[in-house]
C-alpha cells in the first residue's frame, strides 16, 4: 500500500492509503485535482486543491504539490521537493531533490532545477534553462534570490547584477532602507556578483 496526503476541510492534511491512484478518484474529483495518464506519485506525497498533474509526470516520494499548481507532461518532481501554490512546471521539466519552487513561480519547458535549489515566489525560469546554483537570503528587509543567471531578485524587484551594482544605493533610499541596510544589501549584491563570475552558465 502507498500513502498520499490530501487536505480535509476542518481536519487538515489527512493520510489516504491506496494500491492504485484510481482508488482515490473520488477524493481527487472532490478537490478538483486532475491526474494525467500514466502519471506516478510517490509514497507520502501531498497534493493540494485543484492541482494538475500531467500525463506521464513523476512526483517523488514525500514531495509536496501546492493548491492550483500545474505539473506538465513528463515533468519530474524529486524526492521531498516542494511546489508552491499556483506554481507552473513545464513539460519535461526536472525539479531536483528537496528543491523548493515558490508561489506562482513558472518553470519552463525542459528546464532543470537542481537538488536543494530554491526558486522564489513569482519567479520565471525560461525554457531549457538549467539551474544548479542558487542563493536565498532573508536579510533584514526583503529576501534576496539568485538562480545562477545574470539577475537578482530583491523583494519584488528583478534586475540584472550590473543594475544592482550601479543602483542599489538609490533603490535602497527610494525604498526607505536605513544606511546600514543599504550597506548590508550592497555587500550581498557584491558577493553574488563575484560568485556569478564562477557559477555563470
């Protein structure tokens, strides 16, 4: 028997035992979950409301698929990976072991996200992109995300590394950062800039 976690109103996440995914058709239907032809879902995975799992997609053991998330045809979600609410994983994309994909993030066709990588909320990773090295820092004001590409997300702002090097002080002042916080984020941006020279893909 396998085990799958589904959300039950008023009770929270609840374990369901099954031999074949079709054994849970009524549970899926009541939650608006769609499971494609020949899709596979690993033991102890969890599937959120209105999630969509594409044909021949593979969901690893203990992986978590958020509400209204969409997993494409032949996409692969690794062991203990986490896919956020309303995130979109493209056809044949690969999400590594323990990787985390944020709320409303979009991962393109055949893109590859490495083990334990973290992709932030509403981020967009294009078709065929391979992400191996990532940085996520909470910092003192807004979170900082770097995905191995020539861009840095700080809060809701996404700009090239050079843009941040040239403009972090003025942006910080416009966002009412303190002088100490501007220095802090400048150090982070410069560190990422140096790492990118080695990690650039």
